[in-house]
């Protein structure tokens, strides 16, 4: 229940943020991304263990909530651009993260269905999006 309330909180935040996007919780993007990485590592560690599937599904749900949070934050690389350019690129950024979001739901479903054999392919697609997103939106001095 707490989890469901947490998600509706994020969705409410999305709905209320309107044009003045910003993370309602005030977290910066790097912090949210670090959280995504931690969930990703936890999932990878136990992804082939069916006895951990319930927990892996919850970790996938956590990951999806962090992705929604990341979507609400304009990447620092874009903030100094002229407004029209920034807004256009911010739409592209959210579209890319939307793809990651759908994959996180596929991941949760695979764990809930006990389809551990499908998990690796989903994680590989997510990792490809990570590389794509970082090449486009991480400021050069921060890339690694
Ligand atoms: C599972 C996928 C992903 C993981 C695990 C991940 C993880 C990370 C990590 C660990 C950082 C470095 C944080 C730091 O210490 O400064 C980071 C930064 C960043 N990521 Fe991701 N990322 C993922 C996907 C994406 C995608 C799809 C995008 C864009 C659409 C993206 C955009 C960014 C940006 C812009 C930063 C720089 C944040 C800043 O400097 O403030 N990431 N990410």
C-alpha cells in the first residue's frame, strides 16, 4: 500500500509540475541515477534465482519509480541552452527515458511471471538505452 501511495505521489508530482518541471522531492539527477544504478546492480545479482523473483519484481518497480523521477528533471547539460532548444531536447530526453520505463515494466512482469530466461535480454536493452542516453545528455566532463 505504501508503495502504491509512493507511486501515486510521483504521478501527482508529474501532473502538478506542469511547465515548470522540477523534481518535487528536490533530488538532483545524479542522485536519482545513482539510485537507478543501485537497483540495476541488485537485480543483476539475483536475476537468475527464481526464489528471489518476488523481491526482484519489487526492485524493478522501485527502478520504474526512479525513472519517472528522472524524467521530471532537466539534465544539467540542457539548462544553459536557449529556451526553445532546451525544451525540444528535453522532450527527446523524456521520450528516451519513457522507453526505459516501459522496459522496467516488462522486467517486473517477467519476474512476476517467472520468466527468468527473458530477463537478460530486457536488461541488455536497458543497458543500450543507458549508453545512448549518456552519450547524448551527460556533460562531457562527467562521462565515464
Ligand atoms: C538503467 C539505465 C541507467 C543507469 C543505471 C544510469 C546510471 C547513471 C549513473 C550512475 C550516473 C552518474 C551519476 C553521478 O555519479 O554523477 C548517471 C548520470 C546521468 N544519466 Fe543515467 N543511467 C541510466 C540511463 C539513462 C538514460 C536513458 C538517460 C537519458 C535519457 C540518462 C541520463 C543521465 C544524465 C543526463 C546523467 C548526468 C546527471 C548529472 O550530471 O547531473 N541515464 N546515470
